[in-house]
C-alpha cells in the first residue's frame, strides 16, 4: 500500500527528507516498469516536493516523470529546479539537452551538454551524448573528439569504443577505424558486424590510392558475409562488396589483352619450332616456347580468378538492384562496369532499363546501341539505331552507326547494304559538310574501298574528287584523295593494251 501523506503523520520516522526521497523513488518505480503509470506516480512526486522542496534529486525524478507523461515543458521546469539547488551537478543539463534532442532541436541541445561538461569535465555521459549529437549534425571532427574523451574516461568499454568507431567512419578517419576495430577484435571477436565498417574503411582507403590494395577490404567483407545472418546483411554490404571486387580487378581488360598477345607469340614460336630444320635451330627456339607456355598458363589462371571475382561482383550488384529497384544510380554504375569489363550485352540490357520511353533525347538509345555493337550483337544494335531514326530521321550519329553495323553484318560486301547506308549518311551530313566532316570522311573512305573492290572505278573516282574538294584546308584529306585518284589511273592504265 501507499505511504501516508506527510501532513497526517505525528511522528516522522524516517525524518522528512528521507521520507520525501522514498516517496520520489516509489513514484519513479511507476515509470521504470514496462507499463508506465504516470497517474499513480504524479501524486507521490508532488507530495515528495511538498515535503522537501529543496532536494535536487527529487526534482530530477519529477522531470523524468513529466517526460514519461510527454510534458516536456514541466520536465524542463523541474530539471531547472534541480540545477538551481545543485548548481555544480551536470545531470540536469544533460536531461534538458536530451529533451531538445528528442524534439530534433539539435542546435539548442548542444549548449546544455557543453555546460554539463563545464560543470564536470570528467562526466563521461555528456561526452557520449555530445559526440552522438555532433555526429547527427554532421560535425564529425567534433564527434570524434568527444568520443575519444568518452573512451579515455571509460577505458576498456567496448560498447563505447564501438560507438567511437562509427564516429571515426563518418569523420572519414578510415585508418583509425581499422585500428580501433582490430583492438576490439583482440579482446572480443563476437562483434562480427564490425567487419562492415572495417571493410568499408579499407575500401575507402584503397580507393584514394592509384594502386590501392583491396585485398584487406575483401577479407573483412568476406568475414562479414560468413559470420552474419542473411537477414542482417545490408544492401550497402552488397554494394561495397561489388565495388571492392570491381576495383580489385580493374586491370582485367589489360590482362586479357596481354594473354591474347602472349598466346599469339606462343603460336608463332610453336610454328617456327615445327618448321625448324636443324637440331640447333630447334634447341634455340624450344626454351622460348617453354618460357611462353609457363607465362600463358600463369596468366590464364590470373584471368580465370579475375573472371570468377567479377562474376561475384555483378551478382552483388544484382542483389543491390533487387533490394533498391528504384535506385537508378546503382543500375548506371553496374552498366558502366559491365561495359568497362567488356560484358557489352549485359551493359546494353542494363542501360536499356534506364531508358524512359517518353524521353526524346537519343543519347540513351545510342549508348545502348553502341554497347550491343561492341558486343557483336549487331541485330539488336541496328534495331536501337533505327528506333532513334524513327524519332529523329536526320540524327547523324544514328546514320553513322547503322552504316558501321551494316559493314559487320555483311563484311564481304555481298550486298549493297553498307554502301546504301553510307550514301544515306552523306546525304544527311552534307547540309553542313565542315561540321560533319568526320562522318563524311568515313563514308568516303568506305565507298572508295567498296567501289575499288567492285572495279567500279568511275564511282570511286567521283568519290575521290568529292573528297578532294571537301575541305580546302585539310592537307591529309587531299593527300588521301590524290593517292586514290592515282591508284585508279594506274589500274586503268594497266588494263589498256600496251603500245608496241
């Protein structure tokens, strides 16, 4: 049952201050349970204040009860009374600051935490709250500074160090993030989620260097994926892993080119070996073949490993896309990486997802078409370029790429398909022949080649003459045109009967 009101007691046991404090603690108990009962706590706290109106601890409890009742104004009033009766205590300022934080009034909250620290420079909770507050306000350097002080006052406090690590990450102090996480892991390996910030930080550090080492970032992320339940893996984890693997294998295109070159050298040396007619010649070539064979096998292994990791990278990108289907930036990044790693068909299909059918800008269609072209999917490329021409019949880049595509689908020029496309390109480009000189020059170059191979010398001569007059200031163009005209004359002369 409840304690009796103080005014009805004739003999006070315990003395009045102790009795008042007991009432306050009973009142406090009603807001410490799972079910908050401010209706029961309010009469008790009022009675406690009436009995002992100068006890700062009672006012602090009163403020907490008003907070539980969602009455911030009366809570602040009681916290101020607590501060008045105990001006050297930082607790009231802390609690008022918390009220303003809850109300998202961060700028008003900060001075209260700072005042708490002035009153007691060793009051650790104020540093913690101020650090979190600065972090929310984006003032990461100050957040880091206050977390460091909090840690100094709480040596060995792993939860505190974990919060400090977060502030370090948002402050961009990635080396310190990794250092602190390793210190935590040395005494507590159960916090596997810290591999997340270690992996993120290792990636950010590596990306700042031209030859950054992404192996450490991958190691942390691998541990994260291995240790954490799937439902606790964030979309950002997939995104970072994708980026780590892409950056780690950025030299894949160079590797594949080098492998192709080595394989070509090896084939040439093998051919020379098979044609060698003497033992001396063979003994000279064989070591070269052996050395190249070793290099080729080693590079094949490197390329295979890189391909495996890139496959994983794009799987991770796909997961990000599934988790964030409206995130066009992720799709764009994924498509660009598909393209950079010569997975052109995937690049084209990913870019295609970003196209707005109502958008009249042809650039996005051209990007998809060029990717299909580079991936040797000429049918799809031609379709995309023709979609553009339906919208913009005189769009020169589309005419150019349609003509180029035609040369790929009929490389031996068995039909006049490519010829006709380049003629169309000239027609739409000649409205401003100097501006469109590059396109016209490419068309002239193909048509001259085409007509010369078909022995249609009159047509070839006509194109060379047009080329000669395309730009009076283009010396290289004139040289090529004169060279072509000279070649035609030589062919024509060689076909005439000789004069005896």
